[in-house]
C-alpha cells in the first residue's frame, strides 16, 4: 500500500469511526458550528462598523445571520490545517485531517 492510500484510509477510519462517534454526524456538527461562526461574524462586523460610526444594514444583517454553511466549516478547518502545515509539514496529523475535512465537506454539499 502506498503512503497516499494509507493517509486516505487513516482519514476514512477517523471520519467514519472515532470522530463520527465522538462528534456525531459531520453535517450536523458542522451545521451547528456554522451557526455559531455566523453569529460571531455578525457581532464582529457590527462592532467594527460601530467603531467607524456605521450601522449594519438590516438586509445585510439578515444574510450574515446564516453566513456560513456546513461545508464552509470543512473548508475553513482545512485552511487551519494548511496554516499549521506551514509550521510543521512533517506532522502527519495535519495531512490526515485535511483529507478528512475534504471528504466531510463534500458529504455536506451532497446532502445539502
């Protein structure tokens, strides 16, 4: 077995086994996280606008309340792992987790 396949199989074992058991279905977990991140982003934007003497338009605020979707969480978690890879490219965990987040993100897209 190639190292590539081994990394992918390790990621598959995690997302279909340990991680799925620990955190639940990725679509549910990532949807919940997307809601939290959207709320936070809304608050940050309102604070930043207020610092400039501006007010968030109500129509824009309505969009921001649901700014992130489940697949966005997977993408941003992959970006986190990529950022960590710049510091420690030899750490296998970052590569495995990136593959796992990619698979979970596409699963979220497919299931909508």
